[in-house]
C-alpha cells in the first residue's frame, strides 16, 4: 500500500478546519469508495492538531457515526488521513442474533494508531457492511478473538482484547487506517445490494451461500 506524502501539522489543521466547517448539527459527509483517502495509509497521530480542534473532530466523528447510523467511523471516512477511529455498538438486537454473532455491547471507544493481532485460531464468518460502501454487504471471514494495541486522545498506550462482533468492529475500523476496505477481504460472490437483503433474514449465511454459490 503506497503512503501519500506526509502532511504537516499546519496542513492537517487546515484540512480538519475545512472539513469541520461543512458540519451540520456536527455531522459531516462520509466519503465513498473511490475517494483516494480510503486507499492510503493514514498518518500516525502525533499531536498534529491543537487540543481544542482534536476534541471538536472527535465530537463530529461521533455524531456522524450516530447519524449514519453505524458502529464505527475512521477519520479517513470523512476525508482526514489520520489514524483515528471512534467505535460504539449499543444498538438493541434480538437475543438469537446476539448469541449467533457474539454481539455484546461495546461502549464508546476512541482508538489512535491501533494495531491488532489474532489471539486464537477461531474464525467468524458473517456479512459486513461499510458506511463508505453504502448499500452493499458481503461475507468476511475474520479472527474471532483479537488483541488490540492503541492510544487514547491523551497519548496513553492501551491494550485490550475483543471477541465476536466487537473484534469485527475493531478490525474493520483499523483496516480503514491502512487503506483497506472490507470488500478487499470479502468473499466477493457473497456481495449483496440493499434491495436484496430481504432474501436472507438476519443475513443468514447458509442460505446466502447456497443461493449465491460461494
């Protein structure tokens, strides 16, 4: 993956100010697949932004994630090539789906400069979508148990283990920061459009696999 020219702190500050100026009720547009920023290695965050601007950026990212609605949003998804993402999954779900997907509530979390690694041989196979590839979903096989290393907004180094759906969210958003979109890792024959979702209640993998031949 090619890295773009590194932006200076001044350039990044100007870019963030410009993007945040587009906000309506703290919500900004989410860029879609084909925008170059989604295919670039984001820059490590090393305090390039003034503290007040960083706080405003995080507030806007969180509000934009809620408005989408989604369970995660990476800075490149709003056009900012920095290794920052926000995550939260507190949406209600039925007990059967929650058990099948190992979907436990994920409290709001900010991750800076994250990396992850598998900590077991378990894999999870589920449909996955993306706010930057709107109206489509596809099956992605991912490690079911991971350990993530990241920093918080103050620069403190943290480590945390995630399993099930939480692990999928962390991987998905961290991948964005390396220029990777889920479709790069998906079983492409499983790809379905929003209008076809009704065919697979709960995105039932076995039925989709049989009908789509993947």
